[in-house]
C-alpha cells in the first residue's frame, strides 16, 4: 500500500501548489484555523484531523481545498470509498482549471485502483476463511435404443445356445435426475489468484444420480460419488494435484459395487496450452458373493492436452492405458483408449460440443464356459451436445450419443443410441 499512498501524496502536492487557483473556484472564505497546522498534526493523529475537517466542511461545503485534503487523509487511512466520494464532490461542484482538474482525476483513478486491490485482498481473505458452496440440480428424459446393451441376434456363435428374447437389445425410455454439490476452499490465505506460486486449494464434489427406465428395471443405475482433491501451485506453470474417489454404484436391483480410487496428477500450463499427466489406482468390490470374481484393482495412466484456440474454441486430446487385475482372469483386461473433444461457444447463451472416443480391450483368459478363447473388443463412441442458457441459473441441455461395440464373441456385439434432454438449475 505504500506505493499508491505516496503517489496520491505527490498528486495532492501538485494540487497544493495550485491552491490559489482552487481557492478561486470557491465562493466561501478559507477557515480561520491554519490548515497547515492541522495537516502536520494529522501525521500523529489522523483520526482527529479527519474529524476536524469533516466538522469544518459541514459549515463550509464550498471549501474545495479542504475537501481534497480530507480525501487525501481518507486515502492514507485506506478509507477509499469516502476518499472517492470526496473527490467526486469537488469535481462536480468546483470550477477547476484544466491542469488542476487533470491532476484531481488522476488522483481519483488511483483511489479506484487502491479500492479494487483492497476488495481483492478482502475476497482472498474471505475465500480462505470460508467454504464456497454451490451446485447443480438436473432433471432429464431420454430414449435408449439398447437399454440392456444386448446383442441384435439370438445367434451368439454357439450352436447349442440361443438367447431368450428378453436378453436381446430392447429400447426404452428413462428419467434421469442428478444432484451435484460443490464445496471449495482455499488453504492459502495470502492470495487466491489462479496460478500463484504456493497456492493450495481443496475441492470436494458430491454427485448423486439416478437413471430409471420404464420397462428395463435391471438397467436402472443409481450412484453416489465423492471426489475430494488438493491442488498445489508449484510455479505459475506447474500444478501438482491428488484426487480421492469414493463411489457406490447400484445396477439393476441387487448389483451393488463399491469403488475407491486415488489419482495423483501433474499439470503444465502456458498461454493457450495445458498438458496433464495422471495416474489412477482404483479398487472395485462387488457386494454380492457370486460376483466376487470381478473384484480387484485397476491402474490407469492418462495424458491429456488442452488447447484454447480463442474465446470460442477449445480442443482436447487424451489417451489412456488401462490395466486390470481382477480375481477372475477372464474378467481382467488391458485396454488402450484415445479421445478427442471439441467445445464451441457460439454466444453467451449457446454452447456446442462433440466427442469421439475409441477403445480397444484385450482380456487375459478364455471366457469359459461359453467360449474357448479370450474376448477382444473395440468400442467406438460418438457424442454431441448443446447447452442453451435460459437465464443466469437455468439452462437446457441436449445430448446425442452413438456406441458401436465389436467383439470376437458375438455375445458382446451391440449398437446403442441415446438421446437426452435435460433441464439444469445452478445454485
């Protein structure tokens, strides 16, 4: 704060040199009390000097020199709102010469800058001392062409086995609800400015969601997910983070699954470029004893690149290597995944996006007793969406998705298309 105060003092010093001109603009005489004595005493007793000047100005509202000195005292005491109002009164009521008016306006701009800096520091302190809460409630309705991800044909490549009609692909409509609760807190009280070295931020997100089909109840999905993350700014370019994933998923009516994951990451950002390297370790645990063969750990190595072309366009490219080691080797697999996403902000109300993903999975053991060899499959998905903001809090979202899964075992071949319309409320 010393720099702006000194600058403000130099501006007022130039005004004092032009005091006769300023006094000429006043129609009332100078107060009898020696202003220089009052200002010298202000160095030791600023509050008393301010009170005296305020009292004198109540009876002499046209004493512009005194009001400018009062503004300077306000400024030195960091009472920027009062200083700004005092200067505005002088500019509005006094007929100032051009040079004096220019100096006064320069001082006014410095007051504004100091006031904005003060508000920013106060926001930093408030942010560091309190949780920042928010969230989103979404309600949606959708169509699913293959709710149970079943194959198209009863023939799955086995002469002695034909699927029942209920196991084939079946379309259905569903309702979707989602509640996201966010809680952010900065653990660095000094500064919350993004990309400030030493800045530490703690973020938590709780996600509750439910998808309910009209006929295919075994395809219903309910989930509870908590993601807690710490972000530490190593340098203006480098960020170190770690995320804890806790989730519970219910598929159908009786298939409950718990997940626990830890994901450290390192991020580099420069201008429009951002690169993120992350490693995820996740354990999966089925509560039903008959599905325990699917329990076990998953490891994932991911690399993501984001490029902000301009204020409208953003491109994201990512790749993943996935390895699982479940109890049942026929459920364990190695996978490679590549994805590209493009976001386009057409206007403040309308945003568009598209996503293309390819995944190749190779399982570790034969899929006995159905097939004598291990399963290999390739999955290609294409998704596109739009979001239209109705007002500051409400928006409509439309998502169209298409999935194609091709496997060497016909039991896992399927096509699937989804369309969903969702109403979102931010709070």
